[in-house]
């Protein structure tokens, strides 16, 4: 069967989209440009999100102490060894909130990354409350020459959850930022966490219908992981009954049900998270991401289901 996205995969995979767009595999080079967040520096709060420890996903070459150019050079070298076919890259500004500065500072940082011929675009991870019209106009100008995507950490559609994890913004702010970004013609992504404390499995499943009406290009989904040296790790140690973490088997079935309800136009970039050894202090699966994705797609085949099979818009 050929699905609406034009191939036989049962999900609308972002990696396939990039390969079709550029004609070859595109790899991301992660960069830590030394940003912080308004819920860390005292503007909105301190301590950051209760689940967050950026060391859990930063590659070894990715250190804020190093200039952006050095991180890119080391990142390209790393990927050339790991993926022999890698030749073009996107600079992934991942750590913290990468629009939390004035436009002039952003220009300096991003221009440094775009000086490399191998860099075809930027992935800019940020928060919904760290964007404004001036920044968006700058990114729109960049998008005339490069592949630019603004990736918002949304995490949950429930404001009570966002408050509980110390996000410092509301879901309504996320919706507003996503709409403003999309309306300028910019590619727009969003990240969500499944299993945050206080949310039932049914509530999370129902959020598939809610987010499906957002003007998003791509989405990332991660199961909640209890990462060491975080506020959430301490909460988990003291009150484990507050957490209902997914086993591997539970998660595969759950995420397939979620994807069934998801807008089929969305590119799925990730279906799960993967913390380095020693960082996850909750349930550990001991399985690599490629194997997780393979299990998800196998389960979809067994269930004869696909992304958007039960999609229905909530718009009147």
C-alpha cells in the first residue's frame, strides 16, 4: 500500500523527507552555543525544567566552551567516521533556548555555522516564549537560502503539567508561537514528552487530536526518562508512586496508538528518547533507537495500521 506521503512506510518519516529533499542523507551536527533559559536565569524562575540535564543528550564534542566553528568541525569528523556516506549536514542548536538573545547576537552565532559549505541549514531548538517578530523575520530571510526549522519544546498540552515541571510558559503561548512561525512560511517543529507526572495515558492519547490541528511540519516524541542530577530524579527517589513509567512493550503499543491519531501530514522525526548509559535513573530499555523505531513499525504492520488511520480534526 502506498500511503499519503508517497511510500510504503507506515509513518511519514522525517529522515525520508530530508533524503527526498536533498537527494542524500542529511546528518545533524549538535552545537551548544552557550545559551540559557528564562526559567534558569531568574527571569521567570530558576533551576530550569525539572527533567532537564543537557549533558544527557549533548555529544562529547558539543561543549559551550568551544567556538561554534570548532564544534562543527569536530561534529563533522565524528559523523564522517560513524556514517561513511555523510557529506552534508544541518547545524542543530539543541542545548537550552537558542533564540534567547537579541537578533544581533543570533546573527553572529548562526552566520558562523553557515560559513561551512557542508552545512545546508539550521535546526533551532527553543521555547515558545523566546521568539518574537524581529527574530522570526531574520529567520525568514535566512530561509531564502538555507533549510531553516524552528523547533519548539512544547512537552505537554496541559498547563498544570507545564507548571509542575517548571516550564515557565503555557500551552497557549506554544500555540501562538507555532502559528506565528508557520504564518511566515518557516518550517516549524515541536517536541512532546509522554509520561510526565500527573498525566494519564488516556490524556496523552487524547492530546494527539489536539496537536494534530497545529500548523506543524515535524514532531518529536520522547518517553519520560528520569535523568540523573535533575530535580525530577530527586522527586522520583522520594515519591516513586507519582510516576508511571513506560516499559518497552507498553511504550511500543502506546506510541502506535498515538501515531494512529496523528495528522498524517506531520513528519515524524523521533518516536522515543535515548539517554546515554548511566544517565537514566528510571526504567531502562537497553535498546538503541533504530531498534525501537523498527519495533514500532513492525507492530504497526502486525496491527495493519498507519499514521493518521484514525486522524480527525478537532476544528469546526
